[in-house]
C-alpha cells in the first residue's frame, strides 16, 4: 500500500510541475464579463514612438481569404475556421499605435445614410434659415488605403506527444500546432501605388496532459484515478496578435523608406530602423517551426574533452575509469565532417586488472541539425588501439595493437560562432578477446567511452557552406 501511495504522490507532483497554472485555475463557476485582454504585441504597439503627424487611413475590408471551415470529428460545420471580424481588429490596432487616424469605410453606406437623415431633419424642423442651412462637417478622405487579409490557416503543421505507463500507472502529453498567416499592404489613394506590403505568421498551440492509475491494490480492490487538462490558444487572440505585429512592421518599413517619420526626428528614426533591421535579420534565420538558424560556416574545429571509460569483457566487475580525448574535424559539407580523435584512457576490468590505452580513430560525423544552436550528432569510423601500460601481462605481450570500430552519438551546443560544447558517448568493437587480458568464451571484448568537452571552430569564412532548409 505504501508503494501505491508513493506512486500517487509522484503523479501529483507531475501535475504540479507540468503546466500547473492551467490545472489549478479550472473554472468552477460563471465568470463576469471583462475588458478584453491585451496581447504581448499590444503592449509593443502602445510603446511605439509618436509620429510627426498621424496618417489618415481607410480600411474597406480586411477579410478572411482562406475559405476554410472548422474541422470537427462528428461531421461538417458551417462555422468558419478564423474570425470574420478582422477589419475591426485591424482598426483597433491602428488606433492603439497612434500612428494612424482610421476613418469609417467598412459600413460607409450607413454613415452616408445617417448624414442624409441629419440634413433632412434640419431642413424640416429647425426654425430659422441659418439653422436649416447649417452644414455638416466635411468627411475626412484617406491618403492611404490598407488592404489585405487572412490568407492561410494551416492545421496540424506540428504534432507530437510523449507518454509512459508502468504497472497501470502512467501519464501522457500531446500537442498540436496550427499557423495563421496574414498580409497587409498600404496603397496610395493619389497614385494607386502600393507603398508597402508586409506579411506576418503566428502559431496556435493546443496541448493536452493526462495522468492516471489503474491498479489492483488488494484482492478484489481496484484503485482507478485519472486527471488532466487540455489547453487551446484562442484563434481570435492569434489573429489579433498577428494583425498588431503587421501594423508594427508596416510602421517600421515606412520609417525605413522615409514614407513617414517620428516626432523625435532623424536620430530616433535611425534608432528605430536599426532595431527593426536587427529583428528582421534574426527572423530571416528562423524557419517554419520557430527554430533559429545559425551560420556555422567555419570549416575546421579542434576539441578537447574529459570523461569516463568502461570495458565490457569476460569479467562482470568492470569499473568506470578515466578518459581524455583530443580531436580535429574538417567540415567538407554543411552536415558532414571528417574527424581524427586521440583517446588516452584506462580500462579497469576488476580491482587487479587495469591498464592504460591509447587509441587513434578516423571518423565521419553527421550533424542532424547543422544550423541549430543545439544539435544531435552521430559518428562512426575505424581506429587502432594501442596498449601503453608499463607492465604488460601475458596476452598483451603477444599483441599490443588492436583494430576497432567506433560508433557514437551526442549533443553539441553552439555557445558562439567559434565555441561550442559537446557531450557524447560511443561504443567500440575491438574484434579481440584480449582487451581485458582474459580469453574466455566466444564473444569479443568491447568498451565504452563517455566524455564532455569544448570545440573551437576556426578557418576561412569566405566560402559559405550550402545548406538546405
């Protein structure tokens, strides 16, 4: 029973540390209406520098151009996949930025009809001629029209999950990522010229976590419990954030091309443009799945690492011992490198048999994500194992050099352009039963090495290594 209680406690801790905010803030009653929440992008719009003069803009229709309907499991639906109120969201974003003066154009017929009602009422019911002939204020006309719309809503661009269950106790987590993309363009009303076009995408995350236990704790006594939650990012919030980002980018692009300026003058314009260009450069190195691409274009690298070695031979008493490694790699294409490694390590078969060895290996290494900051690697290659102990024993006196094959994998973290950290482990097949100084059975000896260290990258950057994204 104590074991069961312990497992339940572990499950509770799992829930506590896995998106506990969504779990512990479950709605238990009706909630009052509230002012709509701001997004992170809303705060950025509100913090933009003030314009020299707000630009009068008109938005006739910023609509859903995807033509998609919601997908449901039970059948078809006529509910659209994204909001049809994107025009209203855009007008609110333009107002928040303080760079634009939006005028009513979406329901322009209603506005003209109301103005006609005002004129008719004045002519028929006002007493004096001055009151009857009083003119309405002239309508503002837009110097710039904003066009565009929501052009795509892609579902399930990334899905996955993880789970485990042991003796009826376990849990799982699943996620799904969708993406929405919008285009926004500014059109000059005097010439019809398209001044600028920008596009923005925003991912929408859905996540589900559940844990449960199903176990007989005693004869005819079954314990069953489960809990979990599902969290879906609202599509309307994603549309709002994408539109707000598009407005921000449009402002920056206009400042860069001197279509409009800030109130603080050229120095502030230059500062804003420099910050925007830096952000744009970072975005250009980010792919569809929000991974940052880095230009690792140095062809040469040297590394040093330290770790442990372990022999698996005829004894069942192998002990972890020292391992030191020096190496060099030449990257001949972006994901593949040729390497030379030198290892100096001690294999400890038991308390009485431990010897120092020196190995030289040539490997070919494959970097699975060569443009990422954290990348898995795999490598393999042949090598020669040399016995360097001062007091060789019987079997090792007959042959002190062995051929072996190395197979390994690890992780490399790029801390800067020239420096990266690496952690790896490899399995080495020696094709000999003499490594542990004991010949017994049919199986050859082999050994493992584990190490962590640092890489230093150098060489010419003149020739960019080609990469396929």
